[in-house]
């Protein structure tokens, strides 16, 4: 296999993981908000510090003080397994995943974004704020 080769099966799996992450993190966000969540995922993959595949980045878990911490909150929650999917929002999430994963669509302002949180929480991060899109605030590294 040539360097950088990705099989169709792996591409489809990555697309499914990215669609799930966009949907469960940002289904009700505007188009740009969905792109932003996808872009943070891809930025993390490119950094090499969060996993070696799209799915690896999304499902990465760490243990701090004997507590499992998920990179994306929905991964540690179980409600997504029983909650019904709103088909139009799923379709938009999938469209965004295709644009970001297959067409390399990006928001220039979020080039360095690796983290985000909802605007109704305050984690007290000491990271430089990059942008606010919809209900998410995006951050980079120092």
C-alpha cells in the first residue's frame, strides 16, 4: 500500500464517526458551528496528540484521578444510545462531515482550534480563546 493510503472501508468508518460527533455535539448549531466541531476533530487528528484516526480522536478516553474523561462528552454518556435521531439534523451533520473529511472544507478562523466548550459552562481553561460560533467557544494552545 502507498504511504497515506486509506481504504474505502476506513473512509466510510471515519465519515460515520465524524457524523456522529457533529450530530451529538452540535446538531442544533448553525452550519458553521457543525463545521467548527468537525474541524476541531480534524485539527486534533493532525496534531498527532489525540488519536491516530478520526474515530480514535473521537472515542479517546483518559483517566485522571481514577475518573474516565472523554474528549467529547456524548461518548461517556449513554443517553445517545436510546435517544431518537432527528433525521434532518443527522443529514446536515453528515453533509458537514463529507465537506470537512472528503473536501477538506475549513473555517480559516479555526485553523489552530483544538478545544471547545458550550457557552453555558465555564471550565476555567487557561487557553487562548479563538472564536465563538453558535453556543460553542473555541480555543487553541498557548
